[in-house]
């Protein structure tokens, strides 16, 4: 069969199309539920979630990779069993779908090698849940294989049990991001991983600090820049992101400036310096130039970075005179 139909508790009809792994949704009167806010698309993408976690079990009623999960308060609720203590627990993923049940593709991997193989990972995941025994190098391998995936640390069963679910308010659960950010540097020394988590918590100063605390490679910086760019693209749709739009733009500029420095893009660097209109940005740029200047081995490169320092000083005086 090429499709599967399911009626949700609220009377919505879901029609899952297996060939392209999309689905259609129809309300009680048979009208199509659009997949986008512009109301131009009928086909909804089925979310794909990978688990790189041992000792979990997610029940389903058939051999199909499709699971059907409830959507409550704009979150997909994923129940699972932690096989270590046999407790039923839950993970949560934000969604903007106006339906009460959603089809999801779930794949569980016991080994990283199987996850990153193309023949094993037939679907590109939207989310990957990992536990705390996954190293920062493993995370980087995953990001190279799936650049756009959202990786979330679950600490191997840190989801909520039934008892926890009853006793704690939803306000204390920020989707699956229940992570103690104070301990992030203990959990991972990978700047890409840390940036992703800090961005979810809107901890922009911590993301900026990564530029000073780590020797971030051009590839790693590009990954982080992509995360920031994605948040900016969604800022008109989210009040929280819209509120922080200027901070995101500043962060975007800092990482772009850093990447240009690493790649020695002279024209782009000079252009960015001439566009600066505030002292704080100049200080930030100057710190990055000083840091990377100390890594330059060739005298010629040292002189180029000295020129950048001079340009920043000149721009500082121009702003003061305005």
C-alpha cells in the first residue's frame, strides 16, 4: 500500500504518503489543513528523529518506521521506556502544526557508525537525541554527516517519568532542552555543540565568548553561523526571536568577521570595519584581530593584521567625532 490513513482523537484525518514520506491532513469537514502559514502547501513533511541512545524502547503498533504521537501545547510528546529503571518517560519537541496527532519517523541506533552510514540512515534526520557518553568528536562527525540536524543531549534517560510529569508544570520543561548550561563545558569541549545549546537558551554572550575560549576552525564557525542565520530567518515568526533580533544580528556579524579573518578576506574585512557604528562592536572586532594576530607565523600576515588594528582605531576616532 502506498499510503496509510489515520483518524486522530480530534477527528482530523491524516493520510501518510510512503513514497515521499509526506502526509496530508484534513479537518472534520474534509477541508485540507495547510502545511504553511501562507496557505500554499498541502503536503506536510514528516519529522525524522534519530536516537543514538542505548537502553530505550519506543513502542509502536507495526513494523513501519512511522509512529503517531500526540501534539500538546505546540509540542510533540514522545513517550519511551527507560530500560534501566523500566519507567515510562517523555521527550518534547516544539512544532507549529495545527493538529493533535502527528506522524513521525523514528530510528534507533546503538552505534555511531550505523547512524552515519548512508545505507543505514535512509532518512536525513531533523533531530538526533544523544546521551552523555557521546563525545564532542562524535558530535562533530554527526554534524559533518547531517549539517542541518538539531542535536539534543538527553543524558540517557533524563526525560520526565509519569510521576515527574504530574508533579512539574510545563513551564519547567523547555522542550528537550533541560540542560544545566553551567555544566556544558564539562560535558563537551566542542564549540559547535555548545553554540547550539547556548543559542537555544538565548545565551548570546556565551556564544560570543566561544570565539575567545576556543580555536574555532573555519568549518566549525560556518556551522555556528548557519545556526544563527536560521534563527534570524525565523525571527519574524517567533516573538522570542523577534525580541532578540538585534542581538542575533550582532552575533552573526561577529562570526562573519571571524570567518573573514580566518580566510584572510581582506576586502570583506575592511568593508565590515567601515560599517561599524558603535564602540562595543569595535572592541569585539579588535579582540578577535588581536587573538588571531598572535597565531600568525609569517611577518607578512602580522603586518596585515596590524593594518586591521589601525583601521579599527581610525574607525573608533571617526565614531567619536560624529
